[in-house]
């Protein structure tokens, strides 16, 4: 009887230990994640960061524009410089036994405007377009008339959001480089015919 009792106690202890380990190991780790209200911001705008983490009970934010220990669920960052704001959210489980990290870059630009490029010339059926040295896209078709400014769904049109102010554009047409100066108007759209 004593042997059975000892075996039974040992069995129950081992079973309880295994079940405890299974419960602990099966508990899900948090998954950190956040969204922004826009894909891109201008200097002076506020980035609204919404925490959409799962299975987390506490948080830690860090990165560009964040000072100190920010542990609130959602945060806002007022932008004061251009570039990529690198933002990291660490989500913790209850008691901070487990954690998960999510990082994302958010682009902040100078105040901007929109320029729509198009061509009415059949010999300009393919045009590469550069803003300085940055390739911003191409036109692969010519139009029979000027498009609506800001249109993005028509072949032969390239609409780009660019920093407001003067620009030097490079149009590569049939092996020829054409440099053209134009100005992007703040919070407006401007048509530019490629010749």
C-alpha cells in the first residue's frame, strides 16, 4: 500500500508539474503593433500613433521625437524636422515576463504641394522624370489633352507630392536630358507639360 501511495503521490506531483509547465508555455506572448493616421506628415503636424498590440498589458515607446519613459497606450508626436522618424513600441505581458518589439519609420517632409506631369507629344511616349537626382517616376503614354490636376488613374500621367518651392526637374526623353525649372506651390496642384 505504501508503494502505491508513494507512486500515486509522485504521479500526481509530476502530472501537476507538467500541466503547470504546459499552461505557462502555452500562454501567448504579446504582439506589438501600431498604426498612424497618415502615411506621411509635414513639419509641424502631429503624428497620431494608435497602439493595436495584442495580449499586452503595458507598453514602452521610444524613438525620434519621444523623450523620457512614455508608457501610455497611444501617443502623439509633434514633428519639428524632416526625415524618417524611427518609432519603436515594446509591448509587455502581465508582469513583464514576455515582450515583443515593433518598429516603423514615418516620413516627415517639408510643406508640400502636388505636381502632375503629362505629355501631349507622341514622340514623348516614354519619359523618365527626376527631381534633382531622385527618380520620381515616368510617363509611358502621351495624352490628347491636358489631364485634371492631381489625377493618378490615367495612363500618361505622373502625379507626385513634392516639397513646396523651386525645383529643377530632369526629363529623360529618347536619350536626351532636358532640365526644366518649375515651382511646386504649397498645398496646391500644378500641371506641368513635358516637352
